[in-house]
C-alpha cells in the first residue's frame, strides 16, 4: 500500500472509531472517508462550536478531518490572536459553499461562540493542520496542508489578528516541516515542492518578528529526486540540526533514496551534508521497498535511515519471499561515525518491521511455513527454526503463537523456536514497529 493510501486508511479508521465512540450506525454507509465523517455527534465545547457554525451557515456543516499531522480533528482550539483567550478554528464543507474545504474562526462571546471570519481553502480535502508558535508574536499561525484525490497538495499559512484572517503564504507543496532548524528557539518552516523547471525546490522560511520570511531557496535536480516522499528533522550528537529527505529517484521514480542537509549556523543556510562513514549516501540508501521511510525509530531525536541488506550483510531470503520480506538496517548517519541503531526484517505486505538480535546478522535465512501461513527465521544450515511470524485474527493462531502487536483488526503473532538464541517473548513485545 502506498503512503497516500495508508493515510486514507488511517483516516477511515479514525472515522470509524469516532462513529463507534459516539454510537452512530454505519449500516448503509458508503466506504468513503467523508461519508463516514458526517454522523458523529459531538459533546461539550466541540458541540457548542458546531452549533454556532451551523447557525452561522444556516445548514449543517460536514466536518473535514485531517489525515495526518499534529491535529487529527476538524477542530483546533488555540489562542490565535494572542489576546489571552482561546479561539476555535473549524474545517468544514457545506452545500452552499461548494466542494472546497472552508476554514472558520470563532471567538467565545459570553457563554457561546461566534464566527468572526471564514475563508475558502485551496482544495477539497485536508492533509494536515498545525499551529505554529511565532517568536515575538503573542498568537499562533495556522499551517494547513490541503489535498485532493488527484494527489495535488497546497499549503496555506494563516494569521489571525483583530478579527481578520489573512493568508500570508499559499503555494503547492510535496512535504512541509515545522521545526526549529536554525536553532533560534522558534519554529521554522521548510517546504519542498516542484520547481519551475525539472526537479524539486526547497524553501527555508525563518521566523522574523512574528512572521515567516524566505531565508533560503535551493534546487534539487531531477537526476537526484523526482519527488519527495518524507521530510524529517534530526538532531545530531553535537546538538546541531539536520534535515533528512527521502526522495523518489530520478528516471523511473520507483525507488527511494535519502539525502541529508545540515544547517550551517555561521553561514545561516542549509547545505549538503556528507557523512564521514559513507562515500555515497544516495547509493547506500537506495531501496526497492517504498514503505521504508526514514524515522526516529528509538525516539532519541536522531532520525535513522533504513538500508536494505543483501545476503552477506543481512541474511538469505528464499525466492518465494523476495517481494515481501527484506533484511533491513536502520542507520544514524548524522553521528560523527555511522551508527547502526537496529537490524531486522521488513514485512512489506503487512507494513511492519521486526527487530532481530544483532548477533543474527548475516547468520539467518527467511523461508515460508505454509502450514501455519507464516514466514520463519531459520539458521543458515536450515536445521532449526528461531522464529515463526504470521498475521491473523485474534484467537485463530496455531498452538505456540503469541500476539505481540496490533494491525487494525489483526495481530502480529510470533512463535519462538526452542533453538532461538538471544531472544524471548518480552523482547519481542518491544521489537515490532508499524511503518
């Protein structure tokens, strides 16, 4: 499943959860995310804001849920104008205003809420919503990513002051990131999108006097990346800031590779970073499985880049499993010396990574267990089974399997073999990562 499809599945799951929590019925409802989101009945402050919005519109608004990002709700409550009072921002569509998403701002008046501003968004769906803390400004700016089913993405940055909502930045984008990149104790905005010619354009907007200002613009040639899949912020051992970019490779665009940018505080700009421990990062990180995206796997602030391993470095994969399974090493290239953080197996069919003991590296093979509908980790001599791994419904596992992770309505189930060194069930509970 591709990244966008995964986001839609996540949104549908959130919508389904909302329906279940509020007691609404799904019978006769189309399996469409927006349709699923019509029904939930809200309570408390959310209900008050929704009633005020509906009264303003003269009809019932259809709430629009973001599919990713910091806020996964159509409601955002923040002090946007810096007056010390919480404001409400609501994302919605309604029949009278067409298909595009609209953004409404409401302020509390006595015991209720009142719409003070509303504005049409840039597309029919919402990708993400974030409130940016601005230095030297009392309020916050809204950063909203819009999208549609054709894959187009549009970014808007809104400022709200004196009951006036202003779009201070609007442009197309592939990925964006709100982080303190420059080390000035305020959030910066990094945007990657298509350039006017071929390739990509990266923009760094820094926080100056309460607004984002363009500080740097750099091109990424099409021969390097034809598109951006992931943009992540990483902090190195020295405390300096890095950007890790996962991009679709030039030409076919079917593979991913990674690049690292470092913020040079002396020159006050981002520049290409070449790790000491590798001659060609692009080639070293080239990978076939597009689900392998860079991430802070262990939560230490440094982003690890996944590297697919061959037989000599990782282990042997049987021919029948080559399109599903792969040995992977997660590397922190922003350390002074490259550091391997984790070694294990990717199950691309179900989208999870299983960490294995590093002592097994290059010493195991992966094969199929048709009787259990599982794959197995065996020693190279194929004489003993270390692990059997399967995905199934709760309660349908063959004897000896233990559930160690949840995948929607299914479970990742593992059976430890009698000859498995350096491993126990307690370790396996911490070893599965959903990608």
